[in-house]
């Protein structure tokens, strides 16, 4: 361990913290330059750090790169506390094989989706990534008699929690006990999946925002209802298994009238403007309020989480029919703030290659 400290110390001295961050400030948006420097640093550190530590180094450096612009006066302090303080106290103190904290990522700059494959190489660089373009040139048409079984989808829970996690607005029940939460089966899913949370992706403008696209068409927002396979005890276990998650995706389209079914969520948004805040939703409601009236037609494929670590564990369902949201309602999503105090908007990943995967368009009959 002492050797590691000594080596890290000499690396940090060699880097010269202040110059390091001045460099990044000058070329904050020249991503290629960032990556070149990052690669040089990482090459040095690769010698002394094992893979999990490597991830932390990448993440903490890129985190600081990202925060240089909003907080330039703190850059030196930030650098010292981050590189000098973080390493000895946190990274070097933990077992390199047992780090479970999700490192920093975002939707722009050097922690944005373009860099996820290099920042989170374990999965984000995989060949079964999400979202994808749901293109009728690629899909196989299927009919099925396996009707949806949406158990407890019409139950109004006693309590729902709405959270701003810095990336999205997420709503959960207070229990994840699979005997109490809604669950979904049928729809050619095969297994039964228990509800864990739902959240949204949206654009800065109404011409974008969805993660999946329909024949190239983007929607202003997309809702994801995340469920985990009941054969596993917790979502934490399920996220490590190929058949672990089932996500139901619903597109949102702009309408002139408010969607009253979304009102409890829209009202809740104003209570969680700051990143990492959470509140009890004033008016709990059943999940069935969020599904399109007609769920009989949907796309199905095997893909991934659309945020790091991009685990390839998701059986995706994206309904062909959408629900509506008014312009005033979608504006409320854009008022949320991330950890840097910027508005949360354009929080979607761009479509990923299909890479020969089976894409089914299923019609229930
Ligand atoms: Zn999502």
C-alpha cells in the first residue's frame, strides 16, 4: 500500500494539479484533447491500479473536468481535494474488488453518453445496448394470444416517493416487496416482473427527448416503468442477470390539453427541483394511469439499461401507442436541476446499433 501511495504521489506531482486544470478549462469542449490527456494519465496509472480503481480514476478526473466550467474559482481546491484527498481516503482504503458506488456521469461534456463506453467499458461498450431505433425495416411481425397480466396496476398505494436523482424524476413505492408491488407478466415476457420504479427522459425542446425512436421519429419524452424478475430477491440481484429486468416504455406526445393522469407527478416536480431531493407525492395514483389506452401493439427486443453501467439485462417493451402531455406540463420537467445547478434536459441517450439482434413487433390478438 505504501508503494501505491508513493507512486500516486509522484504521479500527482508530475501532473501539476493547477496546470492540469488550467489546461482543461482552456479546452473544456475540445473533447478529443481531453481524451488524449486522460489517456496519458490513465496509461501511467494502469501500472499501479487494478481495474476497479481505474474506473474511479477515470470518473473522478472526468468529474472534475466537468465542473471546471461552472466553478472555475474552485478548480485548484477541487483538484487537490479530489485527486489528493479522494485517492488515499476512499479508493485506496477500499477493497478494489468491492466498490459499489456508481461513479459520476451525465448527458453532456466528457461524462456524456459519447464517453460512457470508455468510462464504463464493462457494459456501455457492449453489442446489445439500448435505446435503438424501432424501425419497421428491421422488425419481425408477430401475433400473440399471450395477453398482458397487469397485477395490482390498478392499486392506489398508500404512499409514493418522487425523487430528483440529478438525472431524472423517478417515482417509487415505499415497498419493493414483490408480494405487495404491482407486477407484470404475459405479453410474451415469459416470466413475472415486479415493479421497482418509473422515470422519464425528456428534451430541452419538444422535437426530441425520447430514447427509443420509431422509424427515426423522436418523441418529446419517454416514460420507463422498470420491473425486476421475481425469480430474484431484489433489483440489485436482478440487474446482474441476463433476464433480470423488464422495462415498459411509453412515448409521450404533446397535446393541447393537460393530461390529468400526469397531474400528481407534475405537481410533485415542483417539490424536487434540487438534485438529490425527494418528497412524498401528495396524490398517489395507480400505475395503470400511465399506460396507453391500447397496449396490444408493442416492440420487443433484448437490450440494456440506457444509463451507466448500461447492463445488458433488459427485456424491452415499447408500446406503439403513446400517452399525452401538454407543453405546460413538460416544462415542469425542465425546471429540475442537476448536481451542478443546470437544468435537467436532453437526458436521453442516442440510439445504439441493433447489431443483428431480433426486433419483434408484436400484436396481441
Ligand atoms: Zn430510462
